[in-house]
């Protein structure tokens, strides 16, 4: 029996079999084994991913140098060479080309890993740590235009990389405390970067005790964003609230109330005012008050059925708005003796504000005639996804003062995405179609894209047959506002207001006459397109449309100031003035120069050789009359006055010749022909807002 017993061996003396090495003979050396390529700045993330992959293959000893190269006579030499080549292939295929060309001649895995570690695995990369902290501190969901999940991932990647540079092992004594402190810090950074629409939810999270962890806070905010995106709010607007406005209620469409006494619909015999005149006082509205106390006076009428609504029981605060609504409907119907919603054939009881048949119908029709108000307009808060997806347009005019160029209108085209504005001056509204076709062609040629939608009001110039035919030809969808509803075209309306506000400031600042308003409009558009906007997160419209363009190729100057333009006329002699005194009227749209106008010769100069007196207005404080300062186009140009140095009477000289002054030619100096773009040339001026098209060259 003793022989049959086996000897028990202690566990620590049982030999442990060594792990069987995994062969890589079936692996492919050309495959990529990491999710990101090594670029020199992400060595910590890349090395961790590569080590995890090698650990799964039981080949971590290769990068640690624990797999020495056997002798060529060793039977394992060929297997070692094969595994070495396969792992080298994994490493090379997980690098960017620039890094690969630096290390492509390494022959062993351990040698390559050592070189990469010495090259990129610094103990502390202070510049990278500073860059990561700066990215985290400046990160916000609004500026990055990311969802909650993407914004959290953006922060998480930078926190993980910081953890590689600053591991918790640096705090051996209080590592747990530092871990909690780090989690709270990350939670605060995540909540600070959320959009303003999460302000209420953010306050609730911060007021929670104890403070939720980072992942709990993310789950709460992400769930709220998903709910908003999938299930929009079903709450009613304040104007349709039941108790404050004390509206009338009616049963569903399937219920028909009829009084057997007065033979009138809308009530039953127990609520008939003919049999029960005391009910009329109970349900009649006070004459002096307004709706809900908000209005008073002649037009305000008291709200009916105050007695009925006063008897509605208070609703539980924790019920949803829709449940409160149904409960209030049931109570009011029960009080008025109406059929309940369960007895009606309709789905639910309908709310009919100021319904004539709610109590004693015909007497309440006056509510529609006297108290009808416009519905509140909820503005659109979304922008087009790309440039020229949506164009807003509107016509301004007629101007109370005709411009010097005979223009009385202008039309604007505003891109919804970039908010860039193009302005075309017009003498008649019928010119909108021609300017619109030119605008479409310019967008197609300069930006290699097309306009997809255009939004405007119901102006006659936008609904002509030729305008609609052009839209159908180009495949552009037209969006028209409701009649007399300018708020639906709010972008164009606000842009007109912005332009005219700047125009008034430009004219008022230097006392410029009002008949120069057309030049002020072009200058205002030029400046607005280059001014940072809060809507665009502090960027200028032109910078978004053309990121590589220069906002101000020439120095901005004070509109309406005195300037002197170099006289480059071919008829100028050595005795003529070298400069002409002009008024500065903006910036040229066709050349790199300033627009300067000489009222005496009625000539518009486009020049860069200009000297400005920005503190000296061209006109005096009193606005001159256009007829006194600027002559009509058909009147001759008067000669400039000449200085009289001597008496005008011809006095003979000792040799019998006339005096030098008397021999001067009194005829006016020859003037250069007026260009086609000048206001008085008689041609249609190509005055448009000057957004420069993208070019492959720059002015020197």
C-alpha cells in the first residue's frame, strides 16, 4: 500500500516549462503594425503601440537586446535572421518617409531601437510640453468646431501625451492624491471648453457634490448633445402658455356643442347666457386692462374667462410641459361642461387660442379683428457649410440725393459662409439682373465654384422671367421671403444697415457732401470686408475667403481728406504745378492705388503717388452746393486764375514789346480725356466692391 502512494513534490520544486517561442515565418515584413506613423514628435505614443504589438507576438526581447545574434554555424541562425528582417520591416513601414531615410541602413532591431530612443526619447522635452499645455489651455469647442465627443478626444490625446512626459511615478509618496487632482483638473478643462449652450448643464455638474469624474462628466454632456440632436425640444413657446395668457380651450374636432335654448353652437344649455345672465359677468373680460397686464389703453382688451382659469388646480412641478398641458385641458373642459378628450373622436384635445366657439362664439370674433398680432420670428443660427452655398441679396434705394455719377441704388450680394460682400451701384432697379449675371460669372471664373442658393425679398427685380430663367439655367435654388417680412432676409438687411452706418460716419467725419455717397458706399464695403467680425470668431471676411491674401495692400487713409496727386499729364510743362489738389474718395477696384477726385476738372485719378493731409478736410464745415462747386457736364471748364504780378494794361517796354504778363496765354491748360470710370464720363461706371480675386502674383 505504501508502494502505491506517490511521493508528493513541493510546488516550488516543480519545473516550469519554458514558453515556446513564436515563429514569425508566416508574418509579412511589409505590413504596418501601428495606427500612427513615427514622425519624430510622437515617439512616446508610437513606441507604446509598437511594444504592445511585439508583446502580443512574444518578441519584446528583440528591442531589449536579449536576443543575441547566433553564430553562422548555429542551426537557429537562419531563423534569427528571418525574425530580425521581419521586425525591421514592421518598424520601417511604421515610419514616415523622412524618418525612414534617416535610419534605413540599420541592420538589427536592437540597434535601430537604440538609435530611435537616443534620437527622440528625451527624458523631458520642454518645448513639446509647453506646446501641449498651450493647446489644452486654448482649446474650445467653438473655435475648433467639434462635437462633444471629438472635442473630448482632442483633449484626451494631449493629456495622454503629457502623461508620458510627466508620469505619476514622479510622485511616489502621494501618487493617489495626485491622480485625483489631475482628474479634477482635466474635468475643469473639459467643462471650460464647452459651448455656451451647455452653460446650464455645466453649472449643474459643478454644483454636484462630489464632483463627477472626467468620464462621468463627458457621458453627461455627450448624452445631452445626442438628445438635442435626435429629439428636439417639444416645449411650447411662452406666447402659447396656458395660465399666463388665459387662452380659450375647445374640444377636439369631433365634438359639436349646441344649445337647445338659444339655438346657437359653442355651448350647452347649462352655460347659456340667455338663461343664466350671471355667467356673462363671470366670463366677460375687463375692459381697461391688457392681455396679462402687459398692455393698456385703447387697443388693449382684457383677457376673457378669468373666472374659469382661476379655478384650475396647480400642476405638479415635476410633470413635463406636455403632460401639464393635457391635465389643464381636462380640468377646463370638466369645469365648462365640455366633452373630455377621451370622449372625442380626435387624437387629443386641441388648443385654439381665442376660438370664437369656445364659450359664446360670435361675441369673441372681435379678438381676431382687434387683437391679432404677428408671430414671433426665430432667427436661423446655422451658417452655410462652404463658400457660395447661399448668397443673400437686397437692393438699397432710392437715395434721397442723386450721386455725382447719377446712381440712386445699389445691390448687395453677401456670401453666407464668409460674409464677404459685393456691392454694385445702379441707376435703375432693372440693372439687378445684369449685375447678377456678372457676379455669377466672376464667382465661376475666379473661385472655380458655383452659387447654389440665393435668398432675397419679393422685389420685382428678383421675380422677373429673365431672372428666374437664369436661375433655372444655372440650377440655383431661389429662396424668397414672405411678403412684408424683411426679418427673413436678416443677413442682407443688417448688412445694409452696417454699410449705411459706416457711410454716414465717413461723410460726417470730413464734411463730405452727400452727393459723394456712392464713393462712401464702396469705401465702407472695402473696409467691412477687411474688418474682423465677432460672427466669424475674430476673423475678417476676406481672410476666410482668401487666407493667403493681404487685407490691406495699401495703407488706409481718412476718407474725404485733402490729398495731392502727382500730375503725370503728357501736356504738363515745366511751369505747371507738379501736383493736383484733390479729395480722397476711396480705393481703386482695378489697380493698386487710391481714388482721388479733382472737382475743378471733374477728373478721377487712380494713383499711388499721392500725398495726404489726413487732418485737413477738403471741404469747409458748411456743405457746398453741388451747383456752386461742381459744374454741369455740358458747361465749359473755366480757366484757372493766374497770379497778377503787374497791372493788366499793356505798358510798352523800352524796346516797344509788351510786358511778360500781358503776353501770357489766357486759355485753360489742356486736360487729359476723362476715363470711362469717372462719374461724369456719361458711361455706366463699373463701380463694384473691390474684393480682389485670387491671383498667382502680387503687386510690388
